């Protein structure tokens, strides 16, 4: 699969928005402007990220079971390593290791476990259903709407996996050509829906924040809000996907998006958030943008160090590989 610079640009933009959103929540900033920005960010940043994940996923017919499980295994290894590092961190500051150990996946790492599940689900989807994209997508949307009636919460990321699966399928089928239609590219329609939905979401947020998270119970009373959020997420994601152009500054961040995603919480927890709280520094939106830029800069410097990179893409040293080969 040839590298698509525009996709890397979109991922770079989304990583920056992920960092910005977590800075706002990490600083417990509750002013109305930040709430509006949070509503705008959360309506599409993870849905579009997941859409891109589906876009980059091979068709089941293009990969063997061994290849699929090898890729899944690599992601799982990264997830386990970072989960254990998080458990160690929590133990160091609280003395408690059992609760975070059982809270799997820990924090933002839910995305990796969900990514594993999405790829397995897609690979083992019956061929007859896989060849009917509208039916398959429709079933996924219904499940996404109804999953909030359960109390699964964050347990093994099951609720989030099913909640966001429609976006994964959107990206997958777009790449296959099934969703590459005039409706997908109708930016006027998408903008119209966004202009109707976003003001309502800004008014409702954070009241409807539990509907956006994908891991909270909202009951039957929350179904209208959930439907509105889903419509807003789809149209806003498509609008950003269609309008984004290749950008040489965002592209390198997007190429290394997994590194930035896995480490940004550590940078915020150990540097930026304590720094702002200790002094204290301003928490208005211009300064939020400044803290975001500082976090991205730190992550960029970290990405140049092999020690940090190994945890994201763990590999055995060559001597161990050679020994393993000789023993076969």
C-alpha cells in the first residue's frame, strides 16, 4: 500500500487535537470557550482517527491468518507493555497496583485493544455480509446506538469497540471503493448537518459528554442525543477528511502518530500539567495552544531516542533472534 501523505497529514492534525483535548481535561478547565472547543474536538477527532484505521486495514482476502494475527500480536505486545508501565506509575504514586492492573486497558490505551478487536471482527466477518457494505454498516450503526443501554462501561473496551465500529467500516469500505460516492464527497451536505448539530452539542456539552465518550451508560433517554452525536461525528469527520490537504508540517507527526498517542499522556502527567498547576499559569485558550505546542515539541524530541521508540514497536535484539533461529 503506497504511502498517502494526505492521510498522514490528517493523522498529524488529529494527534494535535487529542493532545489539546487532554490538556483541557487535565487542567479541569471549565470556562465556556474551552467547553465549546471540547465539544468540537470530541465530536470527530477519535471517530476520524478510527475511520483512518479502517482505511489502512487490508481486505481479509489480501492477508493470511498468520499475517493478520502477527499484526494483532504486535499491537497487543505494545498495549501490554504500556499498560504495565502505567500500573508501575500508579503504584509509585499511590502504592496500589491491583486496581490499575485489573483496569485493562488503562486510560487512552483502550484504542489499541479496540483496534485489535476491529481487525479481528473484520477479518472473520462472513463473506456474504462483507460484500454488503450498506447492510453491514447499518447493523453497526444500530449496535452503536444501542450499546449505551448496557452497563459494560470500560470493561475490556467492549462498549467503545462496538460504539465506534461504524467509523472503522466507513474507512475500510471507502478504501475498497464501496463508499467512494458523491454522498461521501458532498461537503455542502456535511457542512449543513454540522451547522445544525454543533450548536446543539455546544449547548448540551458537557451534559452529553457521556454520549460522546463511547464508554458510558446513557439509557433510552439518551438515544436522541446519541443519534445527534453520531450524525455530527459522521458528517464532521467526512468534512475534515475531504477538506484536509497535504501539509509538510503535520505529515511527520502523522507518520509517527502511534508514538505521539502512546506517550502524550506521560508528557502531560509529568511535565505540562504539573507545571501549569504548580506556578500557576494561565489556562485560557491561547495558552492551551501554547501548552499543546510544547507537548508536541517534547514528543518530537522523545521520538528521536531509540529507547522510547522500542516500547512502541518492541523487537527482540538481533542476538536473541539469531539464537532463536539456530534453535529451530
